[in-house]
């Protein structure tokens, strides 16, 4: 599951049915999770086989308030998609499978229209700062913005915006000449 955070592209999960134990962990670990109203999430290990869902607890504790995480881990109950959305476990709640498929395609298209190097840097720095105290997070993100400005693709993006044209990304980690 650590690889989901470490991989330099956004990871999207689509849930339209049951996401149980490691399946729930995978859905929660994704950068963007799109679920239908019929989706349900559960980490029932302690109740069903006598093995606490230790690994899913890592992602769960970072996605929802602790009281909600512990309720799910201790009882093994299913959480309805609407409650998962309210708790912050999923990014988007949609009516059905077809709406989810369309949304995943839309998100993927939006990601594809951006610079991979910019997305990679942004994702990396987002996760680095997420658990830091706010002052340290602000310092880290200030330095990340300066690093971002050095990327060739960022300069291409800025110039394209000014010139009112679509950017042609290199998707490389190349930096501008100083």
C-alpha cells in the first residue's frame, strides 16, 4: 500500500460494490476514490476470523476520524457509501456504476492533460507535508513551489497561459537553465 503514495502518478479507485478488508484498504489508500451509492466498506477481521485488520487500520486512521476508524475496526460493521463520503473516506459519491465509470474517465482525462512531472512533484510534497505541524508544512510547501517553478514543464505552462495556448508538456523532470 505504501507504493500507492510513492508512485509518481495519481491512483484512482472505483468502488461500486463491497470493499472488504484489504479491498477497503486499497480503496482508502488511493489518491482519489470514486464510489457509487451502492458501495459498502468493512474491515471485519476481528469479528470474522479473529485477525484484527492491522494493515487496513493504517490507511483508515488517516482517512477518517479515529472514533469512526475504531468503530469499523472493532465491530467489523459495513459502512454505507453515503456515510463513507461524509466521513472523508471517499472523494466522490455517485448514483451508480455508469456514473462512476464516466467520472473515472473524466478524472483520468484531466490528469492526462497535465504535466506528469508537475503531478509527481505535487503528489510527493502533498504526502510529505500532510502529517507535519502547520508551520513546517508551510515551509516545505514554499520550498516545493520554488522547486516546481524550476521545472521546464512549469515554465511551458506559464508561457502557454500567458500566450493563451494549450501547453505541450515534456513530462520530464528537466529543469530550466538558471
